[in-house]
C-alpha cells in the first residue's frame, strides 16, 4: 500500500549529496554573497550615483531617474557574472505568498546574434500580468493594469538554482490608479507615518533633524518537518497543508522531551543548509532549536527594519520549503498541521529606533532616557488598547483559528504583558498624578531615576498575545503561515496614531518651553495609564478566569475569523488607515474582501478533501475490514464456534456514522462555501463530525488496511 511504501522509503532515506563544508567556506564570508549590497554597489557605481542612491535608501529621499540606468547596468553585470540568465520583479500579493515572473536578459540583435539588455526602465517598473491575484475588487480582471515598482530600500539578490540563477528585484505592486495591490506598499507607507510622528516626540526631547526612525522586526518562525513520502501519501497535507484526519498517537508531546532537545541529524543537516542559503541572501539567521511538538522546530533571524525583515521572512519560508525537499522532507508552515499536537506561530518582535537613538523601547539608564522610553511605551499601550480589534483581525485566518485559544497559543483576547516591574512603575505614575507625585512619594519621571530595568524582563509569559520583553514588544498571536506585513502595518500605524496623540498633548502643554516637559510627560502618562489599564494582564491567558475577567474589563474577544475580520471595517480602523495614508477606504475594503474570500476558499478545499478522503480512502478500508470480520464470523459459526461480534458491531456503527457524516457534509457544502459564517458555523463542524468517525475507525481497523500515514509515523519517523 502507498502508506507502507512511504514508511519504507522514509526509513531508508539516504542523503542526496555530500555534506556542507563550513571550514572551506566560513559562514561570515558568505554573508550577502548573493546580494547586490551597499558594499557591492560602492564597488561598482560612480561615487555621486552611489551617494544619491544611499540618500534614497537611508533618508527616504526621492530617487533620481538618471540614477536608475547606471544602477541597472551595474546590477546586470553583477548578476550575469554570478550566472544569472533572467531577472524578476518579486512582489507580495494579498495571498501572503511571494510572486515572481522571470524575463531573460537576452535580446536578439536582429542579425542572428544576441545582446543582453536591462536598463533603468526595466529596473524601475514592470508590468506583470498579475490579473489573477486577488485584489478584492480594486482591479477587475478585464480592466486596468498592475505595475511592479522597484523598492530601492530592499536590496536585489540572486536566487540560485542548480540549473541557473535569477536576479530578483523586490518591488511594490500597485494598480494604474496607484492603489496598493500588495503587502509591501502599506508596510512602506506605515513606516513613513510612524517616522513622522516619532520625530515629533524625539524633538520634544531635544533631538532636532533626526535620522529616520524605523520600526524594527525580528520574526521567529515555527515549522514542522516530516518525511516527504508521508506528505505525498496524505492528500490533505498536500492540498490543505494540514491533516483533516488522524487519531491521536499513543505517544504525543506529553513527555516534553522534544523542546530544546538534541536536533535529529537529518533535520540539522537541512537547517544548516537553509541557514547557509539565507545567509548568502543577507538574512541574518541567528537561532535554531527544537520546538514543543515532535517534528517541530524554530528559526529566528536578528531583527531588521520592518520592510527588510518582511522581505527576508518571505525568503525564509521559501528557503525552508525548498531546502527541506532536498533533504527528503516537507516543511509544514500551516498553523495546525496536526490536531491535538501544538501548532506553529510566528512571534513578531517589534520595536522602533534610529541611528541617533538606538532602540526607543530600551529603558536606558538615565532619567532622561527613561522618560522618553516611558512615552513610547505608553504610546504602544494606548495603541493596543484602542485597536484590539484590528490587532485581532490581522492575525485572523482559517489556519490560525485552530491555534489561537487552543491552550498552546495566546487566546483570541488581545492583552499586554508588561511584567511586574514596569506595571508597578506605571501604577505609581498613575497614582501620583502630575504635581503631587513627590509629596506622595511616588515616581516622578525625568527627575528621579527609575529602578534599573533588567534587559531581560525576567519572568516570561508564554500565554500573552502581546508581551514586553525587556526592550521590545513581542506579538505572539501571528500565525506561522502569515506574511508579517499585515501585523507590522497594523503595529506601525496604530503606534503612529498614538504618538500623534502624545505629541499633540505634549506640544500643547509645553508650548515650546522645555522646562515644562517633565510635568507634561508625567500628566500624559498618568492619563494614558488611567485609560489603558484594562489592557495590561500579567497572568495566565489560558485560564477560564481570564476570559471572565477580560469580559469584565471590557476587552474584546473576537473568537474566530468571521468576527475578527469585521473589525477591519469599523469606523475607527477606516479613519486610522486613511488619516495616516496607509490604506484608503477602497484598499482597506479590498483587503477585507480578499481575506474573507481566502477563508471561504480554504474551508471549501478542506471540505472537498474531507469528502474525498472519507469516501475513497477511509470508507473502503473500513468495509474491507468489516468484510473480513463478517466472513470470519460466518465461517466460524458454520463450524459451530462462537464469535464475539463486538468489533464487527462497532465497525458497522462507525461505517454508518462515516457515511451519514459525509452525506451531511455534502449537503451543507452543496450551495458552495461562499458565506463566511456558513463556513464557520456549518461546514467546519460537519467536517469535524466526519473526522470523528474516521479517527475512531483508525483505532480499530486492521493496521495493514489503513491507507493514511498515521500521526505516529509522520511525527516520529525521521
Ligand atoms: P525568544 O525565543 O526568547 O523570544 P529569540 O532570540 O528566539 O527569543 O528571538 C528574539 C527576536 O527578537 C530576535 O529575532 C531578535 O533579533 C528580536 N529583537 C531583539 N531586539 C529587537 C528590536 N529592538 N526590535 C525588533 N526585534 C528585536
Ligand atoms: Mg520569542
């Protein structure tokens, strides 16, 4: 059977090639080897051109079109030296994936010879026929064009393939009307909005003419690796990325023996190559370890500015899948590939800073730094408190619904973990209020030195969706299969709004007189703390008590995607995005529509798979076994023996349940799966009902007849 063949193949895995040799090519020498980096540009570009380009990259200044031709030519030469035959504008559609269309450098000269061609025009703008990407109504398929536009701030790179390499140019994807059709454009816009407002705050603290204040992101990626033979023997994994059937294995993760355990050899070999390939692409990979579930791992880079981190994260997912295949494994990035086993998330560490300030969420050692830190920190609290709904919406998907709130990942309720010490500081500020603070013996910002904050916030709280971790916030509710663009756009924009609020208040209170800043800050912080206290929760987010408590505090609990996505259309969110020019109404609506559609399509595919697997794989196996039992029974009876029909009765009952369940599922999906509530309320439960019978059958039916690789095999054979 295919299952037995898969087990055999998995057991007999042999590495395809020789091991990597790190002594020959040390990792540090490979960093950015395949990137058209600043260093490479400096070598190849005339000085004024290079300078102009750096101004654009670092200070966000407009690109001089004359620069483009020169840069294109140097880029092409570099790429061709590296063996590139094609170039590609890489873009990031709303599906959350990465899209690429390749064009050859070669251009016939007309006389039977050929040249290479790649000018500024080709570098700056492309026009892929991206008409089949979801755009939520911004662009109808029969009208208008979509353009890809060079993102100067994200370096071009070379993607190697055994049979040739391609020059990849990160781009934004917009409609002819200039509306964002992608995930990159809003990231860039939100970074600008954040910079503008953050500058107003730092100005109050005496910094004029500041360097660009950028949001920074360090995404930790969790994933599963399983032998590819199992993957191909499971139509559900192949098509939906998760198992729609599968009884709990006799041994799961209960021993906690996998987390941070020794990494299996084949897995480590694969990781080393993933990391090496990413290092060549300039992705600063730092950390690897086993995760909680058997077969689950994590990879994390050093943080970078939000836009670059986002592009690099996409590369990271791509490379994980690509290299895993080379090692005979499949990398599963679905949020919940296996029921009853921990799912995967992406922890997005977020902060903001600049070359002048360093990290603005670092408490620092001096009172002055403390005050600045407290304003930024309070702004984040206020932002999260006001926009719980939006933060919940940007982590909503059919896949992540299986994980959030399942006692392994944060609940669907958004709250902030501050840690005891910082909570105490804020509470004292709140209690002290502005002027009387000294008299009451509480902290006065900017005058008294705050207790030194430990860099490591001490106790970790894994149950919080949004945690302060010493010098950054960690957004933990993001799904493993997500682009981090959405969560970053939300973070950048809500914090921009909050900083705008703070700056306006402080500017008013000081009226340009910096001696009034301390008391103004004190007053502002006290006010924010009074308003936002309910969002702070340092306890166990998994507990039932928290759900009750959160309700009392008036926090939102948007349990699943159909509710969560609605938040995108609320007036506060519409105003937020249009005010800071991150997404206009149409762009925002298009996102809502696209994500609703994605949800429905996902459920539809899963429902189709459930029916198909139940009918064509599980039902046949079950009746074969039923037949074996029945004929054994008949034969024994003929010979005058007794036969206990318990098992036969059970199998017969379950087969009936499976058939009825499949029929019921077919009925609820008959009209298609177009209505998101219907998908959630009817289709998903009907699928679970089919699964219930199938999983029970798996525990009874003769092992040699069972068609699907089991959880035990997928998770433990490596
Ligand atoms: P843990 O698993 O303990 O949370 P990791 O070391 O796996 O920690 O990941 C922490 C992530 O946070 C890394 O990607 C790190 O670069 C990132 N990080 C650290 N400082 C910042 C910052 N200022 N802004 C954004 N991300 C940061
Ligand atoms: Mg973390």
